[in-house]
C-alpha cells in the first residue's frame, strides 16, 4: 500500500468511526410508531460497523471470513467438519446443535482472530466440539486442513427456535466477507432464508449457495429453479453448489466426491489472493454503500423521537402558560374578592352602616374607617389570612389543572404513557407544592408591605399611614391589586365594588392617585413574577422527565453529517 493509499484509508477509517460514534450516541427511548424499526436499524448498523466494516477497513489484507449459515437441519456443521476433515463443530439430530459459533482457521491465521479485531462483543474460547460453549462466545479452532487466507465460521440456525440464536446468526452473517448459504431441496424456498438473501443482495454481500442433501435425480429440476429465484432477488452471479444425499463416512463426514466441486472452489479462493480481494472488495463496497440509506432511516427515527419529545415538552409548557394566564385573570376579575375575603373585609371596616356611607366625602370615609380601627382593634390578621388563602387557592387550583391536563395529553401523545408510568408524580403538583405556595404568598405579602413603607417614607405620608398601620394599608393595596370585578354579579358585585372603591380612595388620600396606580401595578407584577417562577419549576419536572431518556434534538443532524462525511471521503 502506497503512502497516499494509506492516508486515504486512514481518513476513511476516521470518517466511518465518526459515523459509528454518531450511531451509538443515537437514543430512541420514546414509544413512537417508528421506534422498534429504528432500534433494529441502530443495532444492525452498530453490529456491522463493529464486526465487519471497521475491522476490514483497518485490516484489508486479513483472511477472508466465510460464514456458513442456513436453516435448521440443513447440515451446516456436517459440511464444515467435512471440509476440514475433522470434528470441529458439533452435529447431530438434536436441535439446535450449534448454539455458539465455531470459527475454524489455519494455524498461521490465528493472530487475525484471537483478539477482538472482529466480533468484539464475543469472547474467545477454545476446546473440542463436545464441550458446551457459554453464550456470548466464539470458539476458535486451528485446522491445517483449511488453507491459509480463509476462515470458516459455523453460525447458529437462522430460524432457530431460540431467539438469541437467530439474532446471533444475523449478526454473524453481517460480519462475513462471504455468505456460504446452506439449504436443502425441501427448504430452499422457505421465507426466512430468502429474507436474509434479499438483505445480502441489498448490501452487495458476496454469496454462494450450497444445495445440500439433494437427490441426484432432482438436481436438474431444482437447480434451475433456485438459480431463477436468485436472479429475481438480485443475486444472479451467486454460484450454486449441489451436495447429493450421501451416506456419511464412519468419521461422520460427507464423502469427498459428494463435495468435490465446493471444496475445489474454496481451496482456489483461499489460494488466490486476487480472487479473495475481489470477494472482499465486493462485500466491503456493498456494506459501505448500504450505510447511507440505513443511516438515513435511523435519522428519520431520530427526527420522530425529537418531534415526540418536543410535543411532550410543548404540552406541559402550554398547560402551565394557560395556568399562569388563569392566575393573571383571577388577579383582576374579582375572583379574589369573593367569599372569605369579603367576610373578613366587612369585619375589618365595620360593614353595614359603613357601606351606606359609600357616597359620602372621602374625609368621612377615612374618619369612619379610622374610628372603626381606633374604637375596636380591626381583625387585620383575619383579613390578611383570608387574602393569603385566596391567592394560594387560586395558584393551587390552576397548578392542579395544569398537571392533570398535561398527564391527560401525555397519555395521547407518543411516548407519554411510558414516561408517566416511570414518573407517576407528574399527574399532580409536586408533593411540596402547597407549602411552597403558602411561603411564596407570605413573601409576596411582605413585599406589598415594603411597597407601602417605601412610598410612605416622608413624614406627612408616614403620619397618614400610621392612622391605619402599615399592615392595614398593605391590605388595602392588595385589595386594590385585585380591583376589577368582571367575575362578580348582583349583590356580590356591589359589595366587592364598594370594597375596591373604598380601598382605592383611602390609598389615594394617602399617596395620590398616580402613586396608587403604580403601587398596585408593582404589587401585581411582583405576584405574577413569583407565580411564573413557581409554575416554571413545576413545568420543568416534565421537561426533566423528557430529558431523562436522552437528548434526541440534535442526533439526526449528527447522523446526517457523519454519513455525508463518509460519502465524501469514500467517493
């Protein structure tokens, strides 16, 4: 390999490694329509990149690996044993016979397979065919009968009753330079083998077919039919080798004459570096060419995941925005001037006769209120608690609706049901939400009192405030902050209207009308800021639940960029 070729190969390996990292980083955690397919594509991409593409790119001169695959009972293990004339793979009538792969290689080629260069997920073991291999292993067998330059890997059945065996068989076939596909006269048209053969055709994998255990008189009928099927499925050049039904030798091997043509072809391929290079080049080129389409498929699944995550997050955000608006409306539509607040206000100012004086002069109002306060201590604490309770109930009510609405929407959205199952607390406000609301309202009430103190800092205004007390004036300001009465009707409207008018007139007498408007606006803005922060914290629980399954927003772009880089350097 020239220096230029080595540099180009290094750049290509770097690009494919980048693609492999992007594939590995892609997470598909949400239950979307395309999740299952995306997970399968991701797994297959990682396996082929790790088991074949990257190892072959890094070691282009490594021995050719022929994976012997096929259906249950096709005689794969017997065929492998017969090729090397040794019992290297267990055979028999019990199914499955091959539960872990057996890799047979020439002793000189051991260095290529003893490490994790290929099939890095499988541990290497040694031993005879009678020993039971543990799952997740590949058994290495030296055989001088097999020419150097080629290795055979006996894979589990592609249609095994054991799901793990089927998955492993598919993984091993993806790691092959050459598929040596074994079938029988009775099974050659089965659906499962042809699904895999179509995959081989799509990926450009080199394939050879072994038609095993066929009656000699049936060869002329079945072979042309099989060849026609191969052409239809995009494998017109795949060679077909027939192995007639034969009596095994005492050692359990097929007679040499029964597999003479297949053995000669394998020996010639192993002994001809150029022929091996052609096969390797065909399969590697096909595997590289398939990366783009499969990466695009995975990127589409990632886009679907990102859209699902965005929809879940947006549902929560929308409901809490609605809740915030509900609180904002409740602050000005008279909702907070109902029930308990009205009752406590009446106690505060003396009720009855006071409201009959509503049209009197401001001085008479102030005198009346002052007299009520001086004559009998006004229950400011009761009114303050009623206001706190009213505001807290408003906040809790809208937060509860937001959490319930979000949970209901999530159950209808892709991925939402599973997230709710993992985060059952999201169907209601946080467990400590009510205490936090109460603490926040008390803090806000203290801020209202601070507004009063700040505005009443000069001596004259301070004296007027003293007539009512800072807390009393602060409660007046809170009432004025909730002054609009759009939500009230009838007698309730009249009482609430009188409440707000009185509170505003008293405040105007103390501070002036412009100052009162600014103070009320400041009080409302302060409360709304606290509400927004409080609800943002609740909404963040849903965003955190979505984020907990993995970041999906940028992975599609990363996949597409990595695939583009591979295309550019391999062109």
